[in-house]
C-alpha cells in the first residue's frame, strides 16, 4: 500500500463506522526512512508526520519545514526528560507523556518558553512491564495531575500488545478518554488502523505501509 491507498482505506473505515469523512488524521511515521522517501510523500501533499526520536527529527525536519509549507511533526516515541526542551521546539504535538517527572519538566519549560505542543498521555493498556505508559488504573489521577499543571493535554495514546486483540485495548483507551472529557485518541497502526477508527481513533500512525520497509541505521 502507499499514501493514496491508505488514505482511501481510512475514508472507507470512517464511513463504515458512521463517522464524518476527514475526522481521522493520518500520521505518516517517517522514522528511519531515507530522506528521498519522506520528500516523495511531502511532494504528494501530505503534511502530518511522526517521529520516534528527538535527535533524528532535529536532523531532518527544520530544513523540510522551510521547504514545504504547513508541515506538522508529532513525537510518537519515548521522551527523555533531558530532551524535553528540544522536543518542545521541534514538535507540534507529543503523544508520549507518561510520568510525573516529565509532566513537571514540560510545565516548567512551557512557562519559561511561553508555549507548549499539544500533549497526549500514553496509557500502557496491556500493563506490559517493558513498555512505557501510565497504567489504566492510574490514568484518571495522572490526567488530573497534568491538567492541574496547566498543560494542554488533548487526548490519549496506546500501543496494544502485539499478541493480543487490539480492539480490547482501543476500547479501554476510548473509555478512559470519554470519562475524562478528552477528545483525541492516538491509536491504530498499519495492521489495525481500521479497527482503531471503528472504536474512535482521531489519528492513526502508519509507517511502512506508506514508505516501504524501514531502513535500519
């Protein structure tokens, strides 16, 4: 599949779910992709991208944003506290707010810098010990904490366990978001984005299906 096919599939999934066409944003995950592939997708008119690492994004996107109008880049990978300032300068949204220390750092920097990217809280719906994210039972409290810091928390993000049915995790995330009045749901990737859309995703994260297989480096 490529960009046009993914976009068509998203529209079809929106229609099947009874949702308004265009209500789901496609984040093209450009991490570890050669620059020419990213430029090709930009040339096609796509403007929303996702990166996993601050350093990689810093080496790629400032130049591309100068050359292409209207580009937005979201951080969808883990954020180390010592890279928070750089992340706030680079990204239009951060999907991986997952702990009080990071929230405190972002709040301090937001006051200092006078701005903050939109934030999503990562929920570890599978309660996997190796994976980042707030545990579901702690999510309500953490959302309240973040809001008390006057941070712009817009929604939630999850990455379901690979061996489990993703719909269960998407439904759990949607329930947490609903009871906390959060409108954005970042969930669904190449293999399961149609399921995520059916359960309320507002943005889906698709990489290899658009760009081709990742290039290691």
